[in-house]
C-alpha cells in the first residue's frame, strides 16, 4: 500500500485524494476548501462534532486536506498515513499547523498511538481502497483500543460490492495504454485502488469485540456508507 500511494502522490496527489478534481490540473483552492465541506458531510449526518478540547486521530490523512479542517476545531490532531510521500507533501502544505503530529502508519494497525489516548477517530474515503476487508476490520478494532471511554469514531466504508468488481480485460488494457501516455490516471484497476466492501454484520461484530457500540450507520448498500461508533 505504501508503494502504491507513493506512486499516486508523485503522479497527482491531489487528484487521487479527491478525484472530483481534473486529473493533471487540480484546482487547489477548491481542494482545500472541500476539506471543510467533506468533514461536515461526514460528521453532520452522524450528529457528531469536534469539541475544542478533543484530541483527534485521523486515519489516512493523505496530504492533510481534512487534517487542516480538523486542526482548526480540535485541541490536537495525530494524522496517520501509510505513504511517506503523502506525509512529506502534507508537512509542506500545512507547515503552519502547530497542533498536528504526522505519523507514518504500517498499513494494518495503529501502532505508535497509545491506548485510550484519543477522544475521536476520523477516516474519510480511505477504507474503501483497502483490498482486504480483514485489514479494515482490524483498524476498527484498533479504534476501540486507542479511544478513551466515551470517545467516538466517525468513518466511511463501502457497503456496495459492485464498486470493487474487476473490469473486463479489454477495458483494463485500454485504460493502461491511455494511462501510459498521460491521458488517464494510472492504477485505476489495481486492487489497492479498487479496494473492498465491508459487511455490516462483520463491522458490528468487530466493534463489539473492541468494546464499541455502533450508534449510526447511514448509507447501507452504498459506496459512501457512514458509521459512528462509541467506546463504552
């Protein structure tokens, strides 16, 4: 995962974080402004908010688009990502954020984050790209470990298997040829981009094992399925 996302960061980090942008010609003003909007689109439907005293962990921070928004609302942010190159760009573009610590993750756990040390965990458009559902579920288990009692986690998963199906061989060959000459983004058919869906029954079971209650699920059966859990 680290090598895949390092390559995407070199190709066009902003597009691969927000593919609503134009590939190769991202509107950076829109990119950063949409961080605030996307944070609200995650938290408001779940009826949750960041308090000024909260210590927040963000999983999959990329170049710090949501991190910037979170840091303006929270006491502190630990921003974790598997890609060293993404973290380098995050530091460059957010050098004035005094309450952020950037952490390189190992791609499967939250090692390096202390148990019961966070008031909130946030992850947006990250887990849907992980090829192995077991890895995503382990992140959910790890959230329960790092959250304080009463702490919450707001995150997005995919609950739509169609999104992750492999394309036809013909389309894959065509897209790779176009990507090779810069007319399409590369990696679109890689399993590390296509990712996997999460069964809600598995999610609920894993959350319970991690001493968390699933308080809200919004968007069952959809790619952008929002989840709120709370450590009991």
